[in-house]
């Protein structure tokens, strides 16, 4: 496929079970290493990049909530 005609990825909808586990991991540590990301990917049936992006977005929400008055 030509990179110029590459289609954007569809938005991921996480299941309740996936979100619960992701939030549990995040509550223990806000950054996930490659090994943990690979294990979590297999366990949740998601791509590693989806988990990486979820953690990036969750850290943004976490920082925003910390700065709220």
C-alpha cells in the first residue's frame, strides 16, 4: 500500500474488562516498560501500540486532574 493512500486507524473501543486492568496497572505505575506492555498486550488481546497510546492519554488526564483547583 502506498504511504500516501494509507488510511487512518479506527478508534479503539476498550471493553470494561480491558479498562479495569489498564487502570489497575496505571494505579501502580504511570509508565509501562516494553516487557509489561508485551505481556499486557497478550493478556488483553490488544496491540502494543494501543496500550502505549492508552498510557500516554491516561497520563495526560492524570496530570490535568492533578492541576485542577
